[in-house]
C-alpha cells in the first residue's frame, strides 16, 4: 500500500474544492482528488447563475429573501457572511477570467423564484460550467497542487477526534494512505442515492456516510430540495434541469387542460408541492412548461443549452410545451460546520454542498449555492493557514524541533502495519467494494428516515 504526505488533501474538484486550493499558501503541498473525471461535478451543471449583493441597498432584501426561502431556519450569521462576502468573491472570479453577461460594459442581473429583485449574475445558461472551467484552469497552473482523477476517498484516518488524512482507492483499484495536516471534504451532494435526481450519480454523500461512521456532527439531514422543473423522461438517467431562470424570464406552468395552476415564482418547495398535487389530480406523470410566454428576449440565445437538450428530445421550445416533473436537486443538510467550514473533528473541514453551515435553512434560495460554496471554501482555506500549529507528527512524538516538512516526511516512512494499528483500520471492510458502497448509502437513508420519524 502506498503512503504519502501532504499539507492538505482536498476531496472533490467542484467549485468548493477548487476555491479552497486557490486560497491556500502556494508553498503548501496539496492533493486534490475526484471520484470521476474533472468535468463530472455538479458545478458543471449549474445553469441559472450566482447571486451577488448588487449594491448596499439590496442587503436587507437579499437577507430577507434567503431567510424567507429557508423558512427562517437559516443561521443568520452565516447568511450575513455569505452576502457581505459576495462582491469580493465575484470580483475574484472575474479576475480569474470568469465571464458574466454584460451589456454596454455593465454586468446584467437576472431573477429566479423567491428573489424580490434581479441580483443573479449569469453566463448564458451555463454559468456553472463557465465558473468551474476557469477555476480548474487556474488550479492546474499551480505547481503545488497534484490532481488525481478517478480516485475515491473511501475512509478517513482519525484518532482521538482528529483527522490525519484519508484512505483512498486509486484508478487501479488499489488502496493508498494519504496523511495530511488538514483534510477538506468538498464532495458535493447526495443525489446519487436517489432514483430521480439532477445530480451526477457518483455524488453519493460519501462524507456524510463517513461522518455517521466516525461520529462527526451532521445537521438537517432530511432537508432535501426537490427542483420543480426537470425534463420528464421514462429512462433511468440523470434528470435534465430546466432552470428556474426560465420561469424568472416569464415561462409558465400548465396542467393537462392548458391552465396555469401556481404562481411559478414562489420558492421551489412550494412550486414542487403544487406540481405533485396537480399531477395527482390530473392523473399525469408530469405537467407542462411553456417558454412561449417569454417576451422581449430570444430564448435560443438566452437559453441555448436548454433549447438544444429539448430539441434532442424532439421538443422545439419556441413551439412546443415541455413536459416537466420535480426531482431531487439539492441537499441543504450535511456535515455540520462553523463559519470557517470546520467540522466537529479537528483538522477536518467541509464546504460546498457536502456541508451544512446554515445558510440555506430548510430550503435553498435559487442561485445561492455556488456563492455559498465559494465564500465558505475560501474561509476554510484562510482558517487552515491560521489555526494552531498542532500537527499529526507532534501527536506521535516526532521531535518538535524538526521542520514541518521533515516532520511530515517522517510520517511517510511509517510501515503500513503501524498505520493500520494506529488508526484501527479494518481492511476487510473495503474488500467487497460494491457492498461497502451500498452500506454507506443505506447508512444515509437510515439517518434520513430516523430524522423524518422524529417530526
Ligand atoms: C442541474 C443543476 C443545476 C444547478 N444550478 C445552479 C445554479 O444555477 N446556481 C447555483 O448557485 N447552484 C446551482 N446548482 C447547485 C450547485 O451546482 C452545487 O451546489 C455546487 O456546484 C456544489 O459544488 P461542490 O463543489 O460542493 O460539489 P460538486 O461540484 O458536485 O463537486 C463534488 C466533487 O466531489 C467529488 N467526490 C464526491 N465524493 C467523492 C469521494 N468519495 N472521493 C473523491 N471525490 C469525491 C466529485 O467527484 C466531485 O469532483 C445546480 C445543481 C444542479 C445539479
């Protein structure tokens, strides 16, 4: 079994993972891993846009919209932190080369459900792809970052409530030990445990399952957002999302008689509920979305990706109604973290959709998640750089006089037997990989159901 040592190991290559890497000291040795290819993260799928505090006068309204959508179960200080940090983060994205739609040199803002004003920046209908491609390009330029694809974290190395790194399964299906002073979980959501989801199927809440296994605090695990409008299909595949900004621009929802049945710009949970009720009433497997009611803009230019995908299914959105159905979309709960994205276990951080910092409360306001992922991933990186000088090497009495680098290197010389014994690792647990994966999913479902029963 290979054994290596890094300053930080980042699990996940979406916006949260990349933004962490970009804010860590350049002299630190960093490993970033992703379970699949670099192009397969939900960050690539974000269509609608990213919120920003448009101007100081918008603070109260942005705050209120976020809290109201979250049924006031949000953590006020986290919401404030996100909003107040938003302009700086957007400016950084622009410096990193991210393009947002502009007119006459000025940024344009769009609107989605439950926003009381236009405050969402966007790039066509592929905002996430635009952001993550530019961030990944910057991360790849960093000489201190090693990226490994098709590499999965299968467990963490922990002792005395302190995380000392991870156990990974590489592309050759071999196990490797990675020691790290700090571990960042940026593993995305849990859509992969659902039958119908807009998420990539490999996003199976692995960090959540490991939290359950190692008694790391989790929060709001039953808070799952269902997106009202995904393209209806009877095939078993990831559900294609029809962004809320389509409704923001004037698209409407219709029942089987061609009648409107809901205010389309209410929060997602309210619209999804209305659709499910309508489907039951009508005895249909979906309702219909009309983009023909969008005035003033050329939908093929504003929503090229959606138009193209619908056309592949034989639907011309300028003439035809689109069959849509709600599907699992976003996970508001997750690994419980503070405003620095620190978990209840020392030296273990979590950011992005994997964590629950309280921003979203019981329901996420549209286009707040890319922003939240970026703001709190940056906070984590800055915090790692600031925290105590306690290192894993010091815990095992490796002389404190030696340099950090020497200390880390001495860890890498440990025998595998010593590592297994120190961390109480049972290798037989991972032998049946499929079984292990299924057990992790089952553990998450058991927790979700337990939480639901309490209510
Ligand atoms: C269709 C769709 C549209 C969306 N639209 C918007 C929008 O318009 N605006 C908005 O703000 N948000 C939107 N979202 C939500 C937003 O895209 C996500 O919340 C955000 O991108 C999450 O980023 P992340 O870095 O946390 O996770 P992700 O981008 O999902 O990345 C997760 C990473 O973790 C890796 N990983 C997971 N488990 C392991 C493991 N065990 N070992 C190694 N690697 C692992 C994955 O391979 C991946 O690289 C949308 C989501 C979807 C699905």
